[in-house]
């Protein structure tokens, strides 16, 4: 929706500009050729908005001059710079070349006297003028040189994807290389988002449901590749909205090796950075298998599972799903065993806004246990989450007031926290104390 609004705003802006230019041209005798060129460019841009043409689509309509083409990327340059040999390149691509340790000119093979890149303002202005003339916005510069994608990168990716459709040894070799490339080279993570929609099916084809037996190494490498690719922001939405990706991540959580399951959980955590993805993943049934992974207690995987569960529970609908799958019992058992206490208390604090979670915590004897953590823990984060949970319980379940009052009478735990805790902990502790002060001493439970 935001994208549509943005396009509408740009279209309005173009119309205003065109209106002003047409007034100058029609009503004035001293209009310039530049004004006519700008009006033509504005009309062309409006036409493109109408038909939804992308930048690359528009470029396909024109054959731009060869001197505007970067010798490395072969694309229209966004930030032309001059190398010490006098050759001009697009900055992100020549910078990547230099970052990789090369000290020669890619075109002439001359050894470079220095690696300073000098802006080529003449070529930049020529490109800008050419773009205006043809109603095309100049290409936006790539911010990170490591994300610059070359034609060689595209060819290499396509060759690896083709190998994934061949024999098992070819698949294993290609998957291993894709795992390494997507880990080490941001450009390969960027490249996936720029390719056609059939790239994801090609990548995951060896894991298709019809496959009789998936080799564990191949399985791990492909799931880890998904994890590496999910780091790139432009891939998050595409991956989460592809039902195959989420389904295969769930399969990996259920039946992969412990490393594969851990990496699948980490991929879900990374994809769930977007709120829209949290909803998709929550509806997919992944939460149950993340809790299973947490419950099994494999140290390698528990933290990834906990991180993914926390992220997903930031969306209200997923709190109910997580509670329904038995999260409260699993989390309390882990905390009792002193496992990931900070992380799991943070999840419990999120879940405490759900009535069923509060009820379960009461039934499972969480209150004295939480008071014990408040009394003994040295972690400010743990104390803050504990008192936040107790605050919710206190306001939801009168039967727990007696335990809290007795703890306060014996140890002054909440009073100490109200004086020395974090600002949030102080606020919650004072809220509980105020509630207890305003209520008569309980002689029985309701």
C-alpha cells in the first residue's frame, strides 16, 4: 500500500511540474529548449507510472551509449569514477574489485599507481542529461560496494542453480558453494532478490516433498543458504510469502539434523523481523515445532528457537497460538533448570498479556518461583521481566495476593526493587505495592 501511495505522490508531483512547464511554453515567447525537453521527460514518466514500468523495463526500451556502461557490471553507471589508469567504472563495482585485493585495472591489466577513485562529473552529467531526455530517472547508487552485482555473479548463480537439478553429487557440490557464497558475499544475497521468481523453486527443488530421501548434508546446506539469504532485507518478504519456503523450514524443524533444525529456527527468526511475516509464519504452524525444539533442550538450537518465538509473539495473534501449544509449561521448566533465563522470561512477559497464560502460570506455581528470581537474581533484565509478569498476575488473579504480600513482609523484595530497579521495574513494583496497600489483608483466597 505504501508503495502505491508513494507512486501516486510522484505522479502528482510530475503533473504539477508539467503544468508549470506547459504554462511557460504555451504562454511565454522566451521558453527554452530545456523546458521542452523537461516537459517531454515528465510526460514520458507519467506514462510509465500509468503502465507500471520499472527502471529496468524502461532501460530495455533504449540502447544507451556504450560510454555510459560500466565495463564490470555492463549496466548504466550510477556513480562513475576514474581509476588511476584513466578508465571509468561505476563506483560500487570497481570498489568491490579493489576490496577483493586486486591492484590492476580490470580493462587494461595495468598495475595501479594508487587506489584513489576520482568522480567523473562529466560522464555523470551526461548520463543525467540522457536520462532526462528519455524520461528515465538516473539509476540510484549502490550504498554498499559489497552488494554490487556483476554479470559474472549472475552467470555463476545460474550455473549453480542448474546443478541443483542434476545428480546428488552435483547437488551437494552446488549447495555447499551456495551456502558459502551467501555467507561471505553480500552481493549474492542481493542477487537473489533481483532474479526471476523461479529462483526460489530452483534453489529448493532438491527438498521437494516428492524426494524419497534427502541427504543430510544437502538438507543442511540448502536450509543454511535460506538463512543466509533471509538476512538481506529485500529477501524477507519474498521468502516468507512463498509457501514453499515456510513449509520446508517447518519440515527442517521436524526432521533435520540438530544443526539443520537450529538454522531453520534462525531463518524463521530473521524472516520474522517484518510484522507481515510474523502473521504468515504464525498461521503456518511453525510455533509448535519451535517449542518442540526448545523443549528438547539441545543447547545449539534452544537459543535460535527462543529468539524466533520471542519475535513471533510481538504480534498479538501469535501469543494465543504460542500459549495454546503449551509454551508456558515448557518455558517455566527451562527457567527452573536455569536455561536461557533472561530470554525465556522475556517471552513469558510477552505472553502474560494473554489471560490463559496468566491462568496457567498460577496453576503451575509460577508466583513463588518468580518472587525467588526477584529476590536472588543479579540480572536487571530478569528482574524487570519478573516484576512485569507479577504485575499482570496481581491485577488478574486476586488469589495470588497473599503469596506476594507474605514475600514482601518477609523480605521487602518489591520495596527494594522499587528503589533500586530499572525505571520499568520501579514502575511495576510500585504498582504492585500500591495495589497491596489499597487492599485489605487477605485472610482467605477467593
